[in-house]
C-alpha cells in the first residue's frame, strides 16, 4: 500500500476512532493510541512491532478493541500480532497506565539509528490520551519516517522538560492544528524538535517562556507560521534554529534574546528570511559564526546590535545578501573573522574603523566579496596569524588598497610574516609601504600587482592663482545661517556645510547631494532628516572634516576649543553620526583659544589647527590615525605663523602629498599658498608670494573655509559668517590661443595656457629637454601650426605651446575646443593613461575687417525717425535694443516697467509696435525711481539702476530672463544681486564691456564714469570697484550726465546729459579702459537740443550707423543716421559726369591694409559695384597708410535721367582687395547712391532721391521743363 493510500486510511480510522471514543465518554479518552504497519521495514519480523517504552508500567490493547491482551508491561517489548489472533499489516495499538497501579507509562523513545526500534512501522499517532503524563519527549519519535501525528487532542506535557529531537527526521510528519493547543510551559529544550520534517502547523499559542534551547528547532523544515509573540526571554541557544529552512519569513524582531549566547548558524540557509532584527539585544552572544550564511534574502539593518562580547564571526555573512551599515559595531572581542564575507557579492559598507586588534584569523574574510571597496588602513591587525585568501578577488580599488597598505605600514606592526591574500588587487602609490612591510618580514602579500594607471587631468593642480576662474555659486541660506565650515566626500557626490547660526539654524551640519561629483550646479539639499546637530558638543562650530572612509567626522569650534570626534554608522551620512564621547575629544585651547580651521594628513597621523587668536598653524601627532584622543602637541617648533599674510585665518587645507598648504581668512580676503619642503611638516613652510595668491575680492565678503576637489583642479570657497552664505566654485582659468597679428596665422604667447597634470606617473622626457617626447594627437589643429608640451614640476605638468603659422587663419577657421588625446608613449611607464577631462581651450584667428569710415561718429548724425512711447511711458528714461534690433525696450518713472516693442525692420523705429501689457516687466514694487537699464550680450540678464529711493540710497538690481530679451520671463536673481553704489549717490545709467567682465556707471552726483570689475561675467554680486584711478570725469563737458554708451571695441565712449543736451564723444586708447579716455572735442559732439530738450538715454545699433536718443519732453525714441555720406551728384544737368563729392563714401580696413602694389595710393582692385551706371568708372583713393579708401567716380553716365538715380550702390570686396589676401569682413552696408539731375530748377541738392534746400527737405518739382 503506498503512502497516499495509507494516509487516507489513517484519516478514516482517525475519524472513526473519534466518533467511537466520543460515545465511550471520558474514560475511553485516557489511552495513547497509535497505528502501525507490521509489514513495513523494521527490526522485528513482518508480524511484529516493538513498543519503545522507557520505564514505568503500562497495559497493551492490540487492535484497540477494548480488550487488553498484555498487562503490567515495562520498558521495550516486542509484540507478534498474529499470536493474538490479528493479521499482519495495519493495526492500532492502545496503551494505558497499568491498571494494576504498579506504575504509569512515562516515555516513548525511538532510536535515531533504528537499531533496536521499529522506526519505520509506526504510521500515526491517533490519540495522545489525557491520562498519560509524559516525563520526557527526548528523541521520542526520532527518524520515524512514516509517522504522522493525526491526533486532535494534546499530550499531557506538564512534567516534560525536554523535547529535543522529538520529531527529528520524521519525514512524513505533517501534524494537525491541534499542535497549537499543547501546553509546553514547563519545557526547557525544544532543540531540533521539528528538524527535517514537513511540519508547518500554527504554534503561536505556545508558551515557551521557560525554553532555553531552541537550536535547530526548525532546521531543514518548511515551517513558516507566525511565532513573533513567543516569549523567548529564557533562551540561551538559538544555534541553527532555522538552518536550511527555505520558507520561513515571519517577523520575530521583537523577541527577547538578551540571554542568548550562541547564535551559530541560526539563519544559515534560511533563503526566504528577511525580517527586521535590529531591536534584538545580542549583548550576551559569544558565537555568531555562520549566522547568516547563505541567507540569500536577508538584508536588514543591524547597526543597533551590541556585539561587544562576540568572539566568533567565522563565515557569518558567507554567500549572503547582506549589505547594511555595521561600521559602528564593537568587534574588539572577536578573534575569528575567517570567511566572514566570503562570496558575499553585495556587501560594501565602511567598516574601516572597526577595532580588530584581537582577531587572529581572517582567512578568506573578503574572498570573492566582489563589491566590497573600503579602505582598511586603520585596522590594527597586529595580532593576525592567518590571512590566507583574506582579500582575494575582492572589490578593493587601487586607491583603497593603496590606502590600506599605507595605513598598515604607518601602524608599525610586528607580525611574524603573515600571509595576506590579495589576489586580483592592484597597488600604486603605496608600493614603498608594501615593499617595506614585506622586507621587514611582517606580511607576505600574495596575488596583488603593481597597477599605477597614469591619470592626466586638466589644470595646474593645487595652484590657487591658476584655479581662479569663477564657475558657480551655490546658496545655502535656506538651510544654514552663517556657515563656517565646508567638506566633500571622496568622490564629490556629497557636500557638507556647518554653521554657527547667528539668527537661526544653529550648530547644524547640512548635507547636499551632487549628481555630478564636485559640480555644485548639480547640488540638491538632502533634507532636514539628513542634518546633524553638534550644539551639544560645540555651540560655535567652525571647522569640519572627515576621515578618508567617511566613518569619522571631526568638528572644531570657538566655544569648546576642542576637536570633537563623531562616528558615522553609514559613511558620509551625517544623520547616522554619534558623538564618540568626551574621552575622544582633544583640547587645543592650550595653543589656540579661538580655533577655526582643521585638517589632517592622509592617514590621519597628523592633525593641524588654525585660529584667529594665535594666527598660526599648529601641528599635532596622533599615534592612531584619526583617533584624536591619541593626539599630542608637536611643540612650538612645529608651528607656523601665517599672520604676516592673513591675520584672521579661518580655514586651511593641503594638497595630496602635503607639500602645499593653503590658508584663507577674513582679513586678506585671499587664498594664500605656502610651500612645504617636507610633506605635512608645517615647520618647513615658506610663503609662496603674492603672485601665487588668489584674491577673493568681489567674490566673497567673508571667506571662512576652502576645499579642493580630489585632484586639485577645482577650488571651493565658503562665503559665510558675515558674507553671502554661498559655496563658490572655481576652475582653471584658461584662455584661448590668439593670433598674434591679424591674418598672419602666428600664435602669440598665452598668459593663461592649457596645462595638464599627471598623477601616478611622469610625462615622458627621454631627452631631458623639458619637452614632452610625443604620445599625443590634436586632431583639429590647424595646418601650419606645431604643438608641443613644455614640462615642469618634475615632468608632472605639461603646458601647451603652439608655434608656426596657420595656413587657414580666417575667423571662420577658429577652433572652439582643441581635441587632445594622449597615448601610452606620453608617460614614462608607457602605460595607457586615463584622461579625465576635456581640453578647455581653442584658437582664435583675427580677420581683416572693412568698415564704413564714419560709424560711431556722432558728429555726422542726421535725424531719421521718431517713435512716441507716451501711450505706455510718459516719464521716459532709457532705451535698449536686442542684438538684431527687432526688439526695442524702454524704461521710465510713470509705468515702473520695462516696456517691449517689436520692430518689423531691425533698428528702424518707424516700424515699432507695442508688444502688449503681457510682455512688460513690472518692477515697481522692488525698484523705486528707476533711471536706466541694460542687458547682457545674450539678453538672459537684465540690470536696472535707480536713484535715491525710499531708503535714501541708490541701487543696482539684477534679473535673470528665462528667454533672452523676453522681459516677461524676468525673475530677480536674489541675494547679493542687489548692490548699493557707494561711489555715485545718484546713478543715471550703466553699460558693460562686450563679455561682461567690466561694468560702468555714470551719474549726476559724481559726474564721472566709474569702472567696476566683475569677477563673474554679468554678475553684479561679484562687482569690485576698480578704484579712483580708473574713474573718468565728464563734468567739463556734461555736468548732469544721464546716458552712457560705448562703441563695439570700447575705443569710443559717448555721454549725454541735461546740461549740454548733446552727445559727447571720447576716444579711449585702450578699449573699455575709461582711465585712457580723452575728450574728442566740440567738433565731434552732436547737439540734440532741437529734438529733445531733456535727454535721458542713448543707444546705438550694432554697427554704429544709427543713434537713438530718449528723453522726458517728447517721450519718444529719436533715431539718427550716423556716418551717412552724401550721394554722388551729376556735375551739370544731363551731362552724366559726377561732381566732386565733399562728403564722399569712405571705408576703413582694420587688422590689414588695402592692396596697393603700385604704391600709387589707388586700390589695386578686388571690389565690385553691382549696380553702377554704365559709363562711370569707380576707384578707391587710398590714404592713412593704405587703411582708408575713398570712393571716386569718373566718366560720363550714359543713362543720366533722374529716373536712373541709384539709391544704394551695391559694393563688395574679395581677397585681393587687402594685402594679406584673406577674406575680409564687410562690417557695414553701403549707404550712398548717385543722383542725376533733370532739367529742373534746383537751388539745393538731391540726396537719396529727395530735394534739400538750405538743409531742409522740399517738395520735388517734376517734369522736364520745370523752372
């Protein structure tokens, strides 16, 4: 009979028995009833069974028919059922306490081996019997492979203490829900009870409060029922409780395991279990080996565990899914960590601060832990005796293996030649330290190899004077008040700032996430949950730094005068920080009573503090890296005074090897650099000089801390305390390479050249000539130029130099970015280098330019058009245009808005149309008394200047435009983008140079043009007054200046005002340097009195051929033509010859000369006039050293009626028109024509087809006989 049929038969017998027993009453429920099959394999013959009773006295009812055949039995007996008239096979047996009263049934126990018991013949337990008081269930049914418990009553366990292995290896034992009614309140041992069974019945009602041993209770068992309510306060042994239980996943996190000493393998192979256990009190546990071995689902936090008494963690997380922070564990008692993370391919938590000084076995600890990548340099492995396979095939990066080796070497271990497995790892910078440990016989490293990959990066690394180009400003005001300290994690994806809090957010460390490492434009506040309060230890914090792994954080401040240490459960997660305790603090007040800055050397064995009282960098030695409790003052001889350069130092940092030190402070407002002849030995420091400083004026009003990125190519300055609450980012200041002289193709020396720095190697220089041997390509270098890299700093820096003459050197051949690639031969080790940056430089070629001679010559201005804005603004101030003149903007007092107009023809105000109220930008609530405005070149920034407002002071406001020149998208830039003008109390206009690096303000109080330097282009928060020497007074010409403008290259400046009512012109010998301005004279002025009696603003079109004036009287924009030549006119009526032109059309060439190979002052050729009248011959007469060409027309036009007049000559030039034979830029339109005279009475002259008499346009008289 198969097992399924047998089971069905058992169930039927069970139901029949229940019905029968119910009819018999309570008396009949006393028996212990089981079902057997005599024919199953066993020790006895196929007719017999062995009852494995132990002790006591009992009676036997064969067949369970109420007739007891055997009385007063004791111990183990064999029964031949056929001898009592029953057939062999399935038969029920009932046992009762001996009716003789000689004793009671006490215990059943099958032998696990089945040597003397019929383990395979018992088929079911049908009834436990309420009168049987069991004394023990130790191995009661061990290995009864066909047994199932189908009874619906419960055994009397009131005297049972031991249930160990009760159903172990009962591979058919499914059980019934009646198990949940068992009273196990006196039981102390349940170890292995359901091991290797298919049992999965509810047990949540069990009272296990007295159980001490639950080892292997559910091992290799599909048990998965809720038991989270069990009272486990007496348990001391959980060994293997869920060993190989692949389904159990019930919450047991609230169990009281405070007495447990052994948790060996408790979840070994429990592949489904993944429930929180962080609340477990494991402080009594001594053994945790194999605990989560092969627990392929478990990944819950365990950082709250107290493991201080654990001795054995062997194989604890082998092949598991665990990856949670446990860096705060106290493992000081552990001696065995062998295989702890063997084949755990996900674990990568910072555990570098563990105290492993007691560990002697680390065999294969991280073997094949392919993700683990943390520095272990702070580990004290001085007692290690076995490290075979320790780090084999782990994920340690070259940097972290280097850091580990460096840290171990610094600790000076005395181990007796311990083997350290490091198969698959690479080292580089720690080669010296690794070799030293091997030579000393401390360690034998097996499997790791030298792997110095050269890294080439852009920038003169750790050179503050070079890394001075402003890149970004990140504001922390919303999260911090008066920030004082700044730090980053190793890869720059996290940024931290600390603040003392003058008005809120006191003593807080705020965390920011950067999606791109060290790029503050991608910084996002991590949220209040990620903040950390340090006020309990330091109420006036200033300096902030971390150890390399991010598992320790250090704060220094003015209140405690101490370095405070914190432990982080998660690396660089300040929300997990815990104060390390007063014993871990270090008092520096004996040397500096107001400490503000803090730094460590690479391995944390040296600490440096700086402050505003002593003005010196103080050095301390730490016997244990990054453990400030071991710090000792290095002595006065090791201090270095920086007060000569910065009397109020607030921050300091070092380059990677400690050969450079940088200090920042409140007095000098500069990054000051020092050179150290011995790395991290400040007693060897020497001031690098003012040329190596980087001034922060204009960037920061209160620089309090500084940080470099990892490779020293970016600098960050914290502007806080009394500043703007900003993190300022700076990058290498690189300039394009420029053509030395227009069109010659030669490259001039570059004062800000492209520099590369190499790490882990040197540039190849086999000739020792300080020139890179080769190994690089520049794929887009113009033909004719030769590139070479000049080497310096021990062949670790390479500066690009370009020589030769570019064959193609027009501006169209300019290169935006040079494409530079290095190969293996560029470096000494001949190893392919990693280039971790793109070149940031290009080449600019200069073209010849032919321009109309009189552009930006206001003395030639003539009225052209007028456009009234009175309907929108009746107190008109200033006017501006977009780049192509299709938009015009005005500002004034009445509307308190920037009003926009659309021009269908660029710069032609007669085509202007109001853009509508939706396109206005109203600023009245913020900018009282607006006087003028300006845009950045691309129109994405707007600047408004105002006179004396309600607050009694003038100001300048900056707005950002979402769309260039769309003022409806303007938004106030915020913060320090409102600036007061202390040099001019009533400013009236402002202007910028082309790239926005200079700003100029004019006003009626100072009557001068005042110059400002903008550290960040078109960013007034970085403006710095250029000084009185850079001002230029215009009072002699205009005592009430209201408008200011420049020509394109800044060599001409124009001022308009109320007193002179004229546009006044000044020549600047240096473009946009107003200190070089010279008044051009009254002859070069242009009076606007007849057009506008109270002029306020002026502007030009792009090429200076049009001038625009705005004012209060007409509330109109008045347009003037500038530099317009007279038309060429017929000498006499109908003869076709051209009279001499007193105002001829003139061209000037810049950056070249006109071609004159015959030296006859006549242009050789190279021009065409497409619509010249037949019979006329043009030529250009040259002057001013062949830089000026004047058009002269000779001959007789064959078509010379007025109907043949030419409104605009169509003139163009080609390469042969200029000496260099490059393609010239024609930067103006022809604005001259030819007027022929008909037989009419003229006492005036024609101009552009109009008749003028005494300077006024007159009605034309037409007809051949007019007189």
